[in-house]
């Protein structure tokens, strides 16, 4: 059991590092790390929790999605929902 948990934590750490390497802008890096505490998120929630403009949060999430780090679900309303499926799979 302990080995399995350690494996999951190591995989999550590697995933975080993968995203940090790709992100050069500080806001984008903060947004990426925020998705580890809220893997099913929206721009408004990111903006509120990181104290950044919603437009900055939206652009950062879109950029992370275009980089293949997040999945954008645009089926509901105008506000896209973003999913950190790689993290979810690790802990599922």
C-alpha cells in the first residue's frame, strides 16, 4: 500500500514538473500548479483563488490546454471547464 502511494506521489510530482518546464510566464506556472488542488476548474475560480484577472486565468488555461496539459470542455455555457485528467488518472 505504501509503495503504491509513493508511486502515485512521484508520478504527480513528475507531472507537475512537466508542466512547469513548458510554462515560462509566472501566471501560467501558478495556474498549472493550482490545477493540482482543483483539477476540475474554471477561469473564474482560478482568478479568484490566485488573485489574478479572469482574462489572465482564461488565457493561461487556454494555453495549458493547447499545450496538451489540460482538457477544455466547452460543451456547457460560454465558460469553459478545464480538467487535469493526467492528475486525475494518477490518483484514480
